[in-house]
C-alpha cells in the first residue's frame, strides 16, 4: 500500500505552507507521508556519486549528466515504499523559457499517482512575491504569472497522458489557507 | 479505406445526441460508421476473459489489469476495418483529479485519425446537467466545467503530439444542434 | 557548440520578418544561425529520393511515406553542427482539425533546445491576414485565431515534456517589431 503524489506550484503561491498544514492534518489521523524535495534528492544523488561538493555545482553539470541524475533520482524515489509526497515544479522559468520539471524520462520511472497544482490568482502571487524580502525580485508581472500557471496546466495534462496519473488543482487564495490544506489532505488521504 | 475518429465531451454537453444526428446524416449519403463505446467495449473484453460478471466489478479490478484491458480493447478496435467512431472521454473527473481517457499505452495502439471535442459554454452545460433528473447532481459549478473543458483541450493537444491525429472542436450551443451535427458529419465524412 | 531552436507562429503573425530581423541583429555580433524551413527541407529529402518532382506532389504521398520523410528530415537537421533555426508550425489547421507540426517521432530525432511561439493579439493577426492580398482568405475569425494560438501553447507544453526543451513566447504586436526581434535574439544568443 502506498501512493506517490507530486505537489507543484509557481514561486510565491505558498506551496510549502499548504504542504506542511496538510501533512499535519493527516498526521493526526495516523497517515504519514514522506516528503521529498526532488531538487534536494537529486543533489544528494550527485553528492554521493562525488560529482558535486555543493548545490551551486549542480548547474554546471552537462546536460547528459543532469538527465542521468534526474532518472536515477526518479528510480530511487519510485522504489520507496509507502506514502511519498514529491515537492517539485511543473515547470521552471529559465532565461530561454519554461523548462518541464518532469520530462518524459523522469515520468516513465517516477509514475506518480497524482499531480497537484497549487494555484491562486496572479495578483495575489505578485503581491506575495513583492512582500518576500529574501527573494530576488524578478521583473515578471501579473500577466507573466498567469501565463506560467496556464502553461503548467497544459504541461500537467501531458504528464497525465504519459503516466495515467490524475491531475488536480488546489486553490490557495488569501485568507483561506486552511481550506487549501484540507483540499490537499483530501487528495493525499 | 477507413477512418478512426474519437468523439469526446464532458457530461451534459450533448455528445450522444450530436453523434446520433451526425451518423444519421452520413447514413443518408451511404457512409456507415460503426459506433463503439470504449468503456462498454472494455467491459466486453473483461467479460469474455471471465474477469467480471457485471460492470460494477470493472472498478474493483487492480490498476495493472485495467491497463492491460485498455490496451487489449485499443488493439481490437484498431483491428476493425472501415469507419469507426469511438465514443469516450478526453478525461474523466475523479475524486483525486482528472484522469486521461486515452493514456499513452492506449494511444499507441488506437492511433486515431481525429479527436473531436464537443463543447459549449459552461453555463449551458450546468443548466443541462441540472435538468437531467437521472444523473446524480455533483457539486461542480460553471467554473469547474470551464476548467474541465480547458484541461481536455490541453490533453487533446498531447494526444495529437503522440499520435499525429488531428484535433477539432465541435460547438454544440443551445438551439443549434443541427449545426453541431453537420459540423461533426463534416469531420467524419 | 551549437543550438537548435524551433520558431513557430500562426499565419499572419509576422514570424518570417521577426526571424530575419533577429538573425540580422545576431549577425552583427558574429553569431550565425543556419535557417531551415522544415517543410522545404522535407521536400528536398523527398526530391533527392525521387519521390516527387514538385511540392504539390508532397501532399499526395501516403501517410507512412510522409512520416518516414519527417523522420529522415529531423535526423538530418539534428546532424547539422552549430546554430540552427528551424522555421515550422506548432500546428497546422487542416479541414479535420489541428495537426501537430512536431509529432513524437519527429521530436525524438530533432530534440530541439528551445521552441519559440511568436504570438500577438488575434485581432491584429486578423487584420494582417486581411491586408495580405497574396493569401487565400479563409473564413477563420478572431475567435478561431485565439483558439489556434491557445492550442499551440498546449501542444508546445507536450513537446517540452517529451524533449526537455524550453518553451518561450515572443510577442510581436503592431508597431513593436524591433522589440520582438530583440526578444527572439535574446533567446537565440
């Protein structure tokens, strides 16, 4: 028995908080999920193989090595028994465009049961980003955020086609964090 | 000579009526399509294999068996000569999210020529659902229906990438059923 | 060293002009891209094989032959060293619906680094098409153009899933061609 659920959301949507609250809710019912950050997990694989000494070095690896590390990470995660929550991105915004977080070679090994898109209105995300002093403010406006969220839905659809996983949207609007956590817990339960 | 056309639409859009009218139009021209309901066809395959005695038992089959049945059904349908219309869903709404009706392992065997999305405005679909006493009314509002139709377009795009099939939208708005049937007949002809 | 970038856009968006301006900008910096029109390249492959004598004959080839030619063209383009810009369509509008310009069997061989969608508002595209006397005016209105552009984004998402390429939108609105060319040059650089 077990389940592999991927939880994603654009920066500033509040994904981490929603995950924490949802896992706390489930914990009270005796349901324990192992949370895994895909990026961190990949770094640990690279570190064990002696390829990198710190996370900055990850970016300097050539494309083929990164691809192999992604695959190895996906295989190892798929091998974990029980309930696993994978914290990652449907896509990452790079200087040359959106990059799929779960390309075909990752999906084939990871084979998640469900992909969750944590979303809210682009205006709210923009304000949340502006309020976050620790982040480098990028020039992306509300329109760009809306485009990113829309692109993520289309990407998630192609993930569903490739793996047979379900795709669901969990809304995390202002002042309604408890609802978002309950909705995510419903999917995870 | 022949054609394999998949026709889909969310519950309440009037897909069945549009199909019936379109096939009647084509019948008068001497073009005969064999209509196949994908779910029923899969059930018949399972039934012949002695796996189930009624349709309710289909849901209780484990994931691997369901996947194998989907593949077998797709292969058998692809083997049928002539004009075949496959009545199914681009995606089904489940408690954990949208589930692709034509995942990769089905598409590879089915290889349709065209996928048709029967659509109309979410408000009209909502009213049609409310008027249908035989259905269990779900709590999905107009926004949810719009989201579902949008997700289906994205899914259909990934089906087109995987198979090379064409994708077309047939609108079925209130009072214009004849137009919808004519549009579908144009695609099937 | 090199890069394979696919540039696409619906008819009338001004793709060719944007490409020419962007390549001129890069030329001044000493960056030379080899521009390849995918359709023309495929025709040349077919021509060399003695399959066709002119471009009209391309359409009369059977599906299997077209597929094989697409694959051969993709493989040959992937074999070209250095910077290559592939001018093609994310999807083509046909009588039975949208047809993917880069289906799975093309993508696997082509493996582009980036796919660019040149876009602008549907109203502007409509007016540009009406002003172009050399084109056969089709009956597609602004709504149809919007639908086509939206479908192309969804298709591009599935291309990103399949290949790991990035996807970016370059806007080409009225009176701002220089901005569009600069944006495309930034992606190509």
